[in-house]
C-alpha cells in the first residue's frame, strides 16, 4: 500500500471511530429508554417482545432506501432488537 492510500485510510478510519463513539453513546441512551419500557411492560404484564413495533421501526428506517442499504439496516436492527429484548428480560428477572 502506498503512503497516500495509507494516510487516506487512516483518515477515514478516524472518522469511523468518531461515528462508532457516537453510536455507543446513542445506544446507551436507547438502553436507558429500554429500561423504562421494561418497567412499564412489567406494570402492564406485557411480553418483552413486540414484533409489530419492531416491524414498524424497520419499515420506517428502510423506506425509500436502496436495498444495498436496507438489507444491512435490517440486520443492524435485528441485532439491536435482540440485545434490547435480552436487556429487558434480564432487568425483569432481576426485579421479579
């Protein structure tokens, strides 16, 4: 790899690092809200999973996007939903 390409890659990776840091901050905020949802679900004796809501989110986030973007967004949110459900379940069992 030549020096110019190496510098350019390092610059791009630095920008990716900044985005990753922001994603983690936003995910922490999301988990805080997931905790609030878990408490409300417990009060209402509701199940942790809500497939209809998950479908609405994915539809909203993929609408109008090319399939090359929509497909990874679906994968990303499948992982986020899995993590969120596991987090809610853990919180609910700890408080049971």
